[in-house]
C-alpha cells in the first residue's frame, strides 16, 4: 500500500480523503512509530485527485472558505467571524459531570435530535473492541450522543464517517476539531450532497491533538500494560476532569489533571499541529471551549465557552435544557490567550516567514515554529512566565519521566 499523494507530515489524519475517494480505495491506518493516522491507497487509483482537493493538510484557503461560509472575511484576527459569545452548561447534571466541560456539545446535539432538526450527528467514541482507538460514527439516538461525550486526546480520523452522510440522505450535524472542520468545508466545495445534508458544524477549540504516544506515556505512568486496558476516558467526572483507565483485571485508575493537563502533551504534538494557525475552529458554525478563566478556578461541575458564528437559533432553542449567559468575546480570548497567541503569532508568522524566505527548506519551518521569542508582542507577563519557566520545567519533567 502506498501513501495518498505526497502529503507526508502535512497530513492531519482527519480522514476526509478516505470518505471522499470515488473508488473507495483510501484507508486510514495507524503509523505506530509516529503514533498518528495516515491515509493509504488500498485498491485501484485512477489519479482523479479528489483526495488532495479535499485535504486540509496540504492547505486551507481561509479567505475563500470564509467567503463561502460567512460571506465575508473576519474582522477579528483572533476569533474569526462571530456574532455572540456565551458561557453555558447543560441542566442535566449527569450529562454535564461526564462531559469535557459543560456538556454543551452533547446537550445541543440531543436537542437537535429530539426536535427532529437532524437525523444524525458525526461524533466519536472509543472503540469498544480496541479501547485505545477512537471510533467516529453517526449517532442517531441521545444515548449514542452521551456515549460519545468527552474529549479524546488521541488522533481521530473523524471524517471517515462522512461516507455514511454521503450514502444515507438526511440532515446531519458534524462535530470536529478545526482540522476536521477544514476537511468538511473543503469536501463541501466539491460535494453538493454534503453541502445540503450537513446543516450544523460544531467545532472544538484545539491547541493540538497529542499522538497515541502520549496515551502510551500516561499508561506507563500508571503502570498499565496497553494490552490490559478495557476502557479509557480522557475527561469527565467534573471539571477539568481526570483520565480514567479501567483494566481487564478490574482496576480503576485515575490520573488527575495537575499532571496530564500540565502541558506535557506538547512533547507529543504531531508535526502538522505546529503549522496550524486555527485554534478557535474558525470555520465552524459554533465553537466550544473550556473556560480557562481566573474567576472560574473553583469551578467543579464544568461550563462551556461558546462562540456563535452563525445564528441558527439553536442556542436560544436549547435554552430550556441549558443555563446560558452571554459573555464578552475578550473573556473568551483571555481564556485561550497562550494557545491563541502561539497559533496566531508564532505558528502563523512562522508559516509566512517560511514561505517567503525559505520556500524549500523543511527543517527551517519547524525551527521557526518552535522559536517562542519570535513573538515579541506578547502582551502578558503571565504568558512570559508560563513560557519561560513553567513550560520548560514541565517539559523537562515529562521528558525525564518518560526516559526513566
Ligand atoms: C484534542 C483536543 C484539544 C482541545 N484543546 C482545547 C484547548 O486548547 N482549549 C480549550 O479551551 N478547549 C480545548 N478542547 C475542547 C474541550 O476539551 C471541550 O471539547 C470543549 O470544552 C467542549 O466541551 P463539552 O463538555 O461541551 O463537550 P462534550 O459534551 O463532552 O462533547 C464533546 C464532543 O466532541 C467530540 N470529540 C471529542 N474528542 C474529539 C476529537 N479528538 N476529535 C473529534 N471529535 C471529538 C465527542 O464525540 C463529543 O461529541 C480540546 C478538545 C480536544 C478533543
């Protein structure tokens, strides 16, 4: 089997090519050395090029896609196009407690299903047979939505499930990281079926997806053999939640956010994430984030930050099921300040500089993306402290633990 196109490290592993290949010849396989998914050609290929046309890895034309989706380019460089921001949580305590933040993605999907506004939603659960692998699928019942709640901090080829949307008529919502939404939007450009059938695009704010090696690292910390894992859940049990691993022998192990949420994931960041400048899922209809705000440091149950980019009336419609309050956009920016500035100022600048100065030297791109001081306009002392001290200590500690 050979790789799709000549995409190499640019692949985001989103799975769009696998769903869109007219000959159904593309499969997503895990590259265990790198700990990421890669698309392989497994069958006939007539060189039609659809896989590359829908590939978000090779590039995303934000100007063109913003014009298609919102009819205008964004005024706000950090937020993208948006109308209102909210802070919210589901009124269903059980749902909220087991979700990532306030359970708003799941609650909205349940509302859309129950109101008959959609027939299904593209979501992701962990595979019951292979518990360390994600399983994207089309959920058609509230219980399937609940089963899929919670963030998966491993590579997810979510867009392979677009295939079912192409095959089965209906109205659908899709849930995905920025790179998944990029793939969906690019696929919609060439597929009328997808344009008509996908009626809601729910985007997850994302700094990066840790590779599978991050999960291996965490299991090693817990002293668990990967072959012994019966189930894994990365978030849940309140906010910000804990990693929970159940083993075949019945042990239940928890890893608290102080450790696994401490930035160690940066060690396992796939190459492609260092080139991504979209933190806020700017091409979604609504984006969802954790509320990393000083005033919410004592929050235990969880609340979700929401950026409404297009008003479909679903925030108002789901009001009875959720507690929703408007919030200033500046608060949303504050809650993501470090990651946002890294993406917009360091990664994006790195990309621009690379394209202009070093069009052919790949390694330079990576180095530029890694040079923090390039961002001379960082406004906050706190961020400087974080980058200069905390990040280095955490990274060294994680590296030491990993090599021990
Ligand atoms: C890899 C990753 C990185 C993130 N980085 C940030 C960040 O930097 N800052 C921040 O504020 N928030 C980040 N988040 C978002 C945050 O963890 C929550 O997803 C968000 O607050 C919504 O919470 P919720 O309770 O409303 O969602 P829930 O109701 O728990 O629903 C989550 C939904 O997302 C889907 N999903 C989960 N993981 C994935 C995945 N990897 N790929 C595709 N679909 C998935 C689930 O199937 C489910 O439908 C990240 C999430 C992920 C998965």
